[in-house]
């Protein structure tokens, strides 16, 4: 089914963000593993898998609309130097992806592409209700418990 080019472009923009999120979660999960923070490693490795699933859904939709997925473009990856910075960078990325999803959803509604909108609504729910919410919780726990206690809880 031939899709509108502006929708395909928006989906490729989202793909660039999801691929960057995948890369960022991957490096952060491996850093957590190296530091002996097994719980954080496990959770962030799970986030990596989720982002890979999001990228897959976007690729499938782009192909369905007879577009070409752009696998080369990535938004910048921000690797943190400590746990708090890493969680903050991941949260910032989720906020940015959430904003881009909302813009793409609005475009889909304007163009009356409700099937693509529905795919993006699922990604938005994951982004806001799972990824961003969990990251906000972790940063709140660091403030409540202090960094040393938080790190102990993640070993």
C-alpha cells in the first residue's frame, strides 16, 4: 500500500530515535554488568529488547507503506559516566521519543492514516507508561535513599 511520504519520513525519524535508544540502552546495560549492578543490567537489557521491538514495528510499517527504512541515521547517543547520569540520559531520550511520537500521531490523524496512528499509540504507551515511568522512579529512589544505598539495592 503506497503511503504518504510525510508519514514515511516521520516514521524514519522515529526509527532513528529508536535505533539510538537501542544503542544507548545496550552500552548502559553492559556498563551496569561490568560494575556488578545486576538488577540495573537486567532491566536495561530488557529496555534494549523493547527498543529493538519498537524499531521492528516501525520498519514493518515503513515497508508496508512502500517506503525505505533508513537504518543509517541515528539521533545522538548520550553515554553517561555514572548511574545517575546514565538514568537521566535514558529518561531524556524517552521524553524526546515521546514528543516525537506525539507529533507523528498528530500527523497521522491529519493525514487520516489511522492504522499507523494505532501502531504509534502502542509505542507511546510503552514509552510513557513503562520506560519513562520506571526511569523517573529510579531517579526518585536515588534522591530518597541516597546514591550509595540505591547502588547497594541494584547489586
